[in-house]
C-alpha cells in the first residue's frame, strides 16, 4: 500500500509542480527563467522516481481524492504514461536549457521570455496531466489546455504570419476537440460512464458506438495533422520561436496520438475497426510520401523540418492497420518507440534550425553555402539528429521501422514495405539537400559567435536519438507494463 501511495505521489507532483511553477513565473516575471529551469531540473528526477515506484508495485489505476471509479478522476500509471512522462521530462529539460540562450534576459526580445516561461510550464503540466488521464472527459480537458497553451506560444513570435498561424491552429484545434467531445457525449449518453476501462468492457458495438468512434477518430486525426488534414501544421511550426517549434513537434503532436492509441487498444476493441484501420494506414502512407516530397521542395530549414514532421506522423498511423491479433504487441511497441525517438530527433533538428536563424539572421538553406566554424558544427548536429528520422541503425527510428516491417510481413500487408522504404529514401534526400548546400566550396569572411547554451542541447538530444536503439530494451519493457497488448514483439513471417 505504501508503494502504491508513493507512485501516486510522484504522478501528482509531475502534474502539479509545472502548473504551480507557471503561476509563480507569471507573477514574478523577473525570475521566470530560473523558475522554469528549476522546474525542468526536478521533473526528470520525478519521472525516474515514478518509474522506480511503479516497478516495485502492481500496475493499476489510481483515483484523485480517493473516490472510486467511476466517481473519481482516474489517473493511469501504466507503461505508456511512464514512457511519455519520462520523454517529456528529458526533452523538456533540454529545451528549457536551450531557451535560456534563445530568450535572453535582456535585449530587444527579452519581453518574449516573460511570457514564454509561464506558458511553457503550463503546457508541460497539461501534457503530463493528459498522459496520466484515464477517462474520456479528463482527456478532453487536458487536450484543450494543451491546445490553448500551444496557440499562445506560437503567437509569441509576433507579426502577421505568426498570428495567422496561431489563429489557424486555434480554430482547427477547437473543431477537432468539438468532434471528439461529441463522441464522448454519445458514449456517456449510452453507457453513463467515461472511464476508459469500463467502456472497453461494456461497449456492445451498436451503430451509435461506431458513430461515436468515427467522430472521436476524426477529431484526433485533425489535431494530429494527418494527411490531408495537415495544412495547418507547417506554418504553425515554422513561424513559432525555435524552442516552441521543438515543443510542438516533439511533444504536443503526440498528445492527441496518445489518446487515439489508448482508445484504439482499450475502448474500440469490441468494435469493427478493420476498415477504419486500413483508412488510417492509407492516409499515413500518403502522408509519408507527400510530406517527404514537400520537404524536398522547401527553401527554409524550419519548413523542411515541419513537412518532415508530416511524414513522420504518417509512420505513427501505420500502427492501426498493422495491429492484428498476432502482431498487436509488435505494432504497439513500434509506435511507442517511434514516438520516443521522434521526440528527441525532431526537437534537436528544430533547435539547430533556430540557432542558425538566431545567429545568421535567416534559416534559408541556401544561406548555408560554405558553412564552417560554428554553423558547420550545427549542420553536423542536424545530420546526427536526422539519422533517427531517416531510420539508420543504431537509432531508435531504425528499430521502430523494423518492427513495422515485421508486422507487415506477418500480417501479409506487404504493400507497406515500399512505402516505408520510399519514405526512408526521401528522408535521406532532404537531409542530403541540406548537407549539399552546407558543403559547397564557398569562402566566408567571418562566422557568427554562438552561445554554448544554444549548441550543446541539440547535440545532447541528437546523441540520445542516435543511440536510442542500443538502449531500447529498457524503455520498451517499461512501455509494456499494463499495456493492452500481449505476445511476442518479433515474430516470424509465414511461408
């Protein structure tokens, strides 16, 4: 009992500390950066403590206030929640360090720091609350908090383009949330509960259930920016300040996807999801090719990375058609591993692009011609981060794609193999485009001076993303704690 309470203690703190720090940072703006950094230092230790407490006790839900389900607000402390809390803590800490240099305490843009830190901490706490939520309505509330904080952070850059991107993000987010909420209302009206575990046990598979599923999937797909509903993402990610772009691509996009993953494997199990799964797989496949082709055409580095995110989202949605009875664990682990590695790699890429823009005055790829000195080093860091996006060994991106290929072969869905291969080659193409410009034989008269706090954070994340495959066993085992899947991860394909 003591171990369970300890695990509950850490889960609450990981949500309450950043939310409380956001309020303090807003009230004391002069100390906001140090409040943010102190919070960022604490959360990785809280995540490790939560993992340790969970590993020593039986995995089971906990409820706030001691009220039993379905009256109490249920919190999850399963493997998926633990993995996402840990990834968010690590990536959030490194982004916070980077933001210290990007948002200086003094100077022309120092006013942005006053609002960045409380908004970022509020977003961080909302993400953590979403990852541990165990009922449909609480997931809706936390998702809305994430959306509102994200919109404010995008608008932080100022200017017409950023405000337009923020408003588009707001309207799309609200529309997606409304569709999701309508589905929640249908389920509650039919079964008088919004608890995920209870709904999974009592759903009967009526036409009304399928209508609710369609609404919720459509709303979450829109908020996840899956093709062809991705039109709002590139501008929002490219126009935001670099730390915000890193947060949006690495963490925020994963929030709606985590909800869909929970619904698919826990609530929609008794529904006929084969056709919907194939539709999501088709859209994901088109997203991989379309996003990669558009990335190849971009002249700005941040837009290239943003369209690369569109392609990577497509890979995540291959989980749903590949998760058959015998390959559920394979697809589940592949999706979770890809979320972890993508968060590290894509955050590092956006930070590199932000540093180049911050110091050179532009993120146009052509401006990298003859890059050397600090900028040349940053291009190397960008390439290291891109290895997991391409899917080169020993990165976690390689192993997640390998799991998808294994699931496709076992289930006989061979048509996903050329899609995965084409996406890999196209990703190598747009990374090679950046390197091609950077290594042109053009002499520069001088090189900008880059603060160390804007160089080391992306390097650290790049190395983590590159070497993730070598340490993937431990996070994968944690992700499987209390997971709604079972069976072997790797399987042999039939003749």
